[in-house]
């Protein structure tokens, strides 16, 4: 979340709210240059988020979700798609994804939300490989204009080898997160991100419920396999850490697809999960961190009953 405050002849402060990827409150610092990392720290990831288009399957093509909120109904927010620093399109419809314009929802404050889910496969078909961003131009009716660029995305044609070493997440947030600038109740909007890392760490555990008779014979009542999994990221910036920890890990369900070619299991495709634990490891010589997220099955159906 990017928050800008503006004043004019009217002494009331008017706030404009624009989000880079999802509703996470962040400052507007100057992007620091990456420090030199010691050899004991995991490999640093690119500042661009990697995305793919041109895949033959839906799960191979990425999407990204952008949330915006205007301060009052007379303000406007115009979205411009830029490739390698040059404007290539103005987002006014569903040509490059799904646009939920102002007024899609009729209740406060959601009627002042603009949400755009970019479909990188459509962008790839139209403009090809490149480094893209969404530039949001906010115009205050009383006077004043400012622009906020999104995080940059490096778009490439999908291949199994390019995607190797990455994991994509999709989650639909519902309800109210109290410290968020957005109320997700009833929006039914899915959010997406692809990160460098690996999902897996499959740990099945057997839980047994049984009866022991007076002759010490054991009788099965119910046996259940409870599965746990983990995701460990490469080094990530704080806005990604906050996005996953403060938003995704509060979702009712999370879908994960792992693209690591040498993963033990090959069925982690739109794999439905519930969150379990979260931890973060920071390093003294880097402003980035490694996330370690734990999950369990969303559907508990690995059981046998007598």
C-alpha cells in the first residue's frame, strides 16, 4: 500500500491510496542498492518479479493483482502499462486482464476501489518479452496529480527450464484484516505471486484412533494420514515478506504450484493448502530475508474408518 497525502486551498487533508501488488502498507523510501553479500547467505534474487506468458497450460501463465483506492468520488486513477520504460497501453477494459473499475461494488468504502488483475499471457501475446510495470496516475479533483509505479515484472516466454526453481501462489482473501487499507469482504478477488524457492518437504504422519479390548486386542476405529509441507524462499524484499505473512497467510485457503524440476512429487499443481506456521530469517549483511512457511492439507480426506 502506498499512501500519499495532499493539500490544497481546502485545509482538509485528502489521501490517495495505491497498492503496488496487494494491500500492504509501505513507505516510499529511495530504493537502496543491494549490498555485497557474504558467501554464506543464499543467492540473492532479482529486484524484478519474474512472470511468464506463452505457456500451453493455464498454471504456467502468471497473473498479478493490483489494488487502488481513491479518496473521494471525484478523484480519478488512470492505469498505464509500460514496457522497458515506454508506455504501451492504457488500461480501460479487459484487453490485458480483468478490470474492476470504480463502482463495481456499491458499498463504502469498496465503491472507491479499482482492482486490476493483469494476465501476463495476454501481455506477452501483445508485446512480447520485457520489463513491465503499471503506472498509476492519480488526479485529485481539487487540484494535484501524482504517479506511483508498481514493482517491475520481468516477463518471459514460459519454459520448464526457465520456471525451474520457482513457486507460484494464488489465494483469495475474504473478510476484514484490521490493519489493511482494504476491506476484502465479498470482493472474491484472487491474488498471485511467483517467487524463487522450493515447495515440498512432505512430512506425512499417521494418527491412530483405536479400541483396546480386555484381552489387549487392538481394534481400528480410524486411521488418518496428516500431511505437512514447507516453502522456503530465496532472499526477498520486505514488501514481499509483508505480503505473504500479513496477507496470504491469513487467507482461508492457498493454492501452490511448484516448478522445481527435481521435486520428489510432481503433483504440486494448484495444490490446495491451509497455513500452519511462519518464520523469517534475516541476515546482518543484507536488507533481504528468507521465508520459511509451513502448510497442511486444506482437505482432510486421507483417513480410513471402520
